[in-house]
C-alpha cells in the first residue's frame, strides 16, 4: 500500500457502471475491504499498463532496427 505522506497525484475518472462494478468486486476479492484497496489496485493496473506500453515501444524500435 502506498503511503499518502510521500505525495500523490489525483486523477478523477468516469467509468461505465458495469466496468466499475466488476473492478470493485475484483478489488474486494483480491485486496479485501480495507482502506486503500482501490488506490492499490488502480496503482498496480496503471503501473502494469505503463510497463506494457514501454515494452511495445521497445519492440517497435527493435523491429525498425532489423530492417
């Protein structure tokens, strides 16, 4: 869990109801009903997405070098 004292940004998002409900249900199953669970789950999801995007960029660069 991230410590709020280290400084954290804020992003407000709007999701379709079905996605929000599924996400909250999965967060509850994975992290439990503790304070900060949504923050932890979203932080992990965004971190994973950033890593995936970076990997795609590297793969595209490598494809360009092979030509």
